[in-house]
C-alpha cells in the first residue's frame, strides 16, 4: 500500500470528523436534546458548590465513537 494514499485517507477522515464536531458545537443549542444535560447525568448542587458528572452523555458519545470506528474498520476491509 502506498503510504501517501493511506495518509490522505486518514486526513480525509480526520477532516470530516472535525467538520461534524464543529457543526455540533455550532448548532448544538438547536438540537432537540442537549449533550451534557441528558436524563441520567449526575448533578449535585450544594450551597457553595456544584458537582456534575455526565454519565449518560459519556455512554452516548462512547457508543457513537465505537460505531464510527466499526464502520471505518468495515470499509477498510
């Protein structure tokens, strides 16, 4: 395999990923759900402090990234 061709594919995938992340950040407030504020995320508010742990958001992002990597692996075969 040609190393330049492989580098081109990698840059293409990384560029596409950056575009998708940028669009999510740009239009994230207009989505019907808010990442980081999903049901199941842990929020504790005390008098002087707030502890926030986005448990469900982490799981959703992990499943999405795993799915994308699986698709990329299937395409490369």
